[in-house]
C-alpha cells in the first residue's frame, strides 16, 4: 500500500497513512469484485467419490467466487467456503474439471499483488482518492474532484472487466456498431 502514498498524499493533505492505506485496500477490493480481473485457472482431475477441492490462495488474498466447468454435459452444484469447494454430490465418474478462482484482497492485507499494482495502479489510486475526498468535514474534502476520480475509477473497472471477460471466453468477441436513429 505504501506505493500509493506519494501519489495520493498531495490530494489529501493532513490525511493519515492508515486512512490512505485503508482507502487503497477498499478501492482494490471493490475493483477486484466488480471486474473479476484477479483470477487463476486450475485443472483438477476428479476421481470417483471425490467431493471437495481446495483452491490455492495467493498471498494476502481470499477467494471471492469461482466458476467450475467441465465437459459439455457436466453440471454440478457446489458451495464455496473459505478456499474449499464442496460439491453437493460425490462424483460417480472420473472427470477433468476447470476451476477459475476470482480473488480479492484480504481485509487485513498489507500488500497488493504486483499484477494489480502494475496494471491497474491509476484506477485503484483514483478509487482511493474518490473515497477520501468524499469524507465530510475534512480539510481535504472536495466533492467535485471526488466525482472526477470516481469516473476514472469506473472507467478502469470497465477496462478490467472487458479484459477479464476476454480471458474467460473461447469465442471470438465482436462488437457491432449500431446506427443511431
């Protein structure tokens, strides 16, 4: 979180490092949940009577959600608790499945993953700035600049969402322009 301090501090003079770090963590968490950009795909071979999978956690991360897929006929109900996926029914056949895990920072995280910081620094910074500048009664409160930062943050979330969706599809994605009537 310290990487963000020199970029945020000029806009919120007098704000403590703890508040800035908490705002960065909040912005990063919302960013990951909305965009699903922080993900890992793993392959699992399920044997007969298997009923649970443990998802490997990344440093300072928790699993927000998962997507489980397999052969075209595969459909299984499951629950996610912590980092364990438990299927409602044991497998009656051996099967290979793919699990896409979507992560978000842990509430007590001290560091953010390098890929988040390297690729989405400006978006997370803008989200933290927007949150801090909305605080009522503080010397750094600036609702107009907060709105600008919120727009930058939402634009970055949109870009990350598109990138995450493109990573999880095997289809050709085409955007067709429509005439304005």
